[in-house]
């Protein structure tokens, strides 16, 4: 634990936190809720309960996570609106701080009790590098019933809530990066032999992605590439010779999986942030929204990353082109074929790796999102 005077103050005055997490789809909602709750407990000494409507999704990421038990200081509970603890709670059982994750909202019965107990209520929002984020971060949203919700926006720039990053993450990554034996042992533990002169790419993407075409592009390289795919994706890649199926590892091992790779493909939000911290060249498949609403979000991130990481111009152009080809966000006339785009990135891999390291060093100077959230609460107690 890294106690600070701010976390001491919050622990004394507002130790009980309820986090409400609805799983929209895939893994990201549970992944973010868990990561945040765990950090609040382990690094700030708080007592979070994570209410999640589909705890089985959390169980995929955190072995043994089931409702009614506590792991790493986080009490895991099934979010069921009919549970009397949520439907008709006594006001004193409402937490000191209520966090509605990712556009969620606390259940109605619980909210009625909030009107009496008046906890600090925070909406922890999706991550975006768009410029409006800093101006919305921290804004209050007064409700007709007298409650006030406060917006907390994680983000990349000063003035936002920052990125989730455990306090020991930089040291853990550094130790793994400088320990080839640990990397070989980890790869062996997931059934991968680390042959000399083989490069690895980790692949996590949405199921309808052109996985086989990407694998063909790797196969056409002069270097020997192996792509590490979780089981479901391995099937969509049609068991391609470049692909190696690896087990879906627990979330706390995912950083090590990324740390064994030379290039990482990630998606959504949590794996995207972990890939950034890994310091590896990264290709992000953004979560798709209607009417290409995700396009400005992707563009804002790439602009931010290129500004901070400062790769050479050709490497930056290659990275942008591969993001366009992989996400399909730009008109076809402006988008190179996937294989051409991948080859350009692989030709710039060294420069992109240096840039990714630079980005990680500079970004780690900003407060992490959990610490920012605790400080944010302290100012509102
Ligand atoms: O699963 P995602 O696409 O998540 C989402 C959701 O769709 C959500 O609705 C949306 O709001 C959000 O994106 C933006 O991607 P994400 O966030 O990267 O979550 C994947 C998690 O899976 C991440 O914590 C890493 C983890 N993981 C493992 O723990 N082990 C593994 O082997 C792999 C491949 C991933």
C-alpha cells in the first residue's frame, strides 16, 4: 500500500465505497471495475464493494471471483435490483462514496436511500483523449431529487483523471523487461517455446476482424512471426500456421503476456491501457459505435500519442495507416490494404518501440486514475 495523507483522510472519513458495474458486452466493463476497486483497496486502504450484474464475466478475468467473497480487499457482490440490500437498504448501509461505472447509474431503491444518507456520488466515465474531456472532468450534475452526481473522466492530459496504473506497475514491467529467463518461463507456462529469432505479436480483437488476412501479412515477412491468440480468436484465424493458441490468462498475468511480445494488438479500454504501459508498439481496435462516433476518439488518441511519444514521421504515418486499416475508420480511398499497412509498421518497429518507451516514461509522471479519484473525493467530503 502507498498511503498518502489524502488516502488517510478519505479512509478516515469515507472508507466504505460501493462501485456499480453493468456489463454491456465483452470484458472491459468488468475489467475496469475490478482494476479500480482493487487499487482502491490495496493502495488506499478503502473498503470497496464491487456490485456487478454479470459476475461470471469477472470470473473469467479473476479466477475464483464469485459473489459473496472478498479478493484482494474487494467484496464482490451480484448486482440484482431485487436484492434487499439494493432494493430497500437502510440509509446507514449506503456507502460513503458511490461510484457508478461507465455510464451506469445506481439502482433505484439504493438511490432512494442515497437521498437520506447523501454519499459522494461519482460517475466514472469511459476513457477518451478528446479535448473536451478536461473541460468536463469534475463537473457536477445536480438532479431533481437534490442529489448531485460528479463526473470523473479518466484521460491522458493534465486536468483529466489520468489512467489506471497500479503503483508497482512500472517496477514490475521494468523487472520483467530486463529478465529474459522470466519471459521464457512465462511463455513456457502458457505452452509457447521461445525459439531464437522468433518475434511475437499478441492479438486481442473483436471476433469479426480480418484475423486471417492479418496473419497472412505476418507470414509474408522475412522475419519469423508468431501471433499469440486466445482460444476463441484462434478459431476465427482458421488455425493459421503463424498463429499459436494460448490460454486466456488471468488479468494479473496479462501484462506479462504483453511483455513477451514485440507488437501488441488490443481493443476496448483496459487492454488498450495495459498495452500502452507495456511500452510495446501497439495497435488499438477501438470499440465501435454507431455512425462512426468512435472515429474522433481514435484520431484524438493517435494525435496525443504521436505528440507525446514523438516517433519519426514515417513511423507515425505507418502507425496511423495501420490503425485506419485495422479499424476501418477512414474512407477506403485513404486506407492502405492491411498487409501494406502492417509491413510499414513492422519496418518501423524499432523506432516505434523507442517512442512507446518515451510515452510510458512521460505519462507515468501524471497521477494514476485511482489516486486522482481518491483526491477528487477528498475535495468533496
Ligand atoms: O473486452 P473489451 O472489448 O471491453 C470493452 C467492452 O466491450 C465494453 O462494453 C466497452 O465499454 C469497453 O470495451 C470500452 O476490451 P478490454 O477493455 O480491453 O477488456 C479486455 C480484458 O481482458 C482486459 O482486462 C485484458 C483481459 N485479458 C486477460 O485478462 N487475459 C487474456 O488472456 C486476454 C487476451 C485479455
